[in-house]
C-alpha cells in the first residue's frame, strides 16, 4: 500500500513532511500540479510564551526538512519537477533547489517565483 502511495509525488512529500511534525492538511493533484498543503509550528488562539519558544526552535528545523523533502522528491520524480515545485505551498523556500526555479521582480515591484525552461 505505501509503495503505491509513494508512486504519487504528493503522497510521497506529505508522508515525509509529517516525520518532522509538519502539519499536512491535504495532499492532492490539482490543475496539473502536485499540491501539499501544510503549516509549520503550532498555533493557538491565546498567547503562550512556552509555545512561542517552541516555535522559535522548531520552525527553522521544519523549514530545513521541508527543503530536504522536496529535494528528495525532485530526485525521485525528475519528470514531474515543474508540477512538484510550482504546486508547493511554500515555493519561496525551494528557490535554489532547481536551476529552473527563479525569483523575479515584476513591474509593480512584487517578487514572484517563476519556472524558466
């Protein structure tokens, strides 16, 4: 069963993100890209200083793991590179993983992440 799920990039990525405690809310194929919706750290409505310290320690580690998981997915599914990277929830963390992924500044001054062939 897990081998079948790991044949789809969204499930491959989602399963590995959960290993670092990253909250994955959905994994799906949408509009030709592989989408994995996730969030870092822990969030609560009320302010808690211990939770704030926890997030300050854990979120940088989770972001590093996020990049590593996408690096592994790009190696495993090289033909799906565009769909994997452009469907990422946090594309800005992936700049530098693939030479075709570039950060550009639009005419209005807004920074965009684009795919260059």
